[in-house]
């Protein structure tokens, strides 16, 4: 079966890396974005089964990413 895809948008790289490592060990395919604008682009152009968003991000706020994703899909956030 195909792996579930998760996008982590978190500007503290140590946190993003730790969460990504744990998810990968559980069999998830994980992408990370450190900046909100990159996360927004990835979240709206990619196909993810789950998004993990920080709220305070450089570039674009996590709430704005959430709103943009909600206009397109019901992906769990």
C-alpha cells in the first residue's frame, strides 16, 4: 500500500526534524518546510494526508496556510 504523506511546516528545524524522524520511523512519507511561504506553496500544490502547522512562521502565518488549504480540501491539520 502507498505510504501516507505528511507535510510539516515548522520554522524551528530541530522540532521539524524530530517530528519528521518519528513519522518516517512509523512509515510515513514526510516533507518539511521551514518558511510559511514555502509551506503554503507545498500544501496547496501537493497532495498530503496530514498537515502539521506551526502558527508563527516567517513568510506566511500558519493560520493563513490553514485558511488556504481549507478553501481547497478537508485535509486534516
